[in-house]
C-alpha cells in the first residue's frame, strides 16, 4: 500500500523546454555539449559552486556573451506552471491520505526564475503542499545517484515499497527502483501528473 509520494518538479509540475538553453547558447558559440560544460552544469546543480562562479565559468568559455545573456540563456528552460497542477497538488495535500515530498535536480538561478515565472505567492502555495521540499543544490546530491533517494527515505522514515516516485527521467526512476521504490516514469506530452491517482 502506497503511503508516500515523491514528486519531481520540472516537466512534472512546471513545464520545461530542455533544449532551449543549448539553442540559446549556440547563438554565442556553443556547437555541442562537452564534458567540460556537463561537469560545470552538474557541479552547479549539486550546489558545489555558487551562481557567480557558474556564470564566470560560462563566460570564460563564451567570451562574447554578457552575464545577462548567459543568465537568460540558462533560464530559457523555464516555461509555465499550469494552474490545474497546482490545484491538484493542493487537493492531494488537503485530503491528507499520503505524505508528499518534492525532490528536484535544480539550481539557484532556475529557482529564482521559477519564483518570477510563477509569482511568489503561487510558488509558496506549491511549496506548502509538501512535507519536505528537497532541492539538489541544497542537499549537495543529485538524481540519479542512489544516495539522494537513500537520504530521503532515511530522513523521513519511509519504507521504499510504500513510496511512489514520479519523475520524467527514465535514468532517475531506474535508479530509485533499484532501492525498492515504486516508480512512475511519466512520459511528458503523453501523460500528466493529474493522473497520479491511477498509479497508486
């Protein structure tokens, strides 16, 4: 019996355009994703470097890009947060049948952009739906590494096979399922978090 639900954030609640940052960065010289860039992105997502260090690192690669251009390119991933998804999670919280958690790979610039995009009041309403609101940059861990799931289970005394994890990344759900967590690998564009109750 499922007692706990752990939700991802991006493309589960808030819509993303995951190709947009790379397309925007191509305007100032990015031709392909490199190991160097990937390492910078991961370090930033894990909170191992600050926003200023992250922006400076990108400026050292893209010499012609201004700070504002880099921030705009990076944040172009963030789209809208449909009201029906906020209503859905607020209703689920109100029913109090499940312990609700959020677990997101993200970073400070994206979270600040989310607050602007959603509006602070809507963001706080969303945040208040969860018992814990876990962001990778605060935990210094990220999905799909198993330690982040182990942390959430241990920290909240959750039983893996009583816990449903919803994420749009197959890599993330595969990793969590190895710990015995029940998973729904949501297919973006074909499925919606509004269908959660069908997976319980």
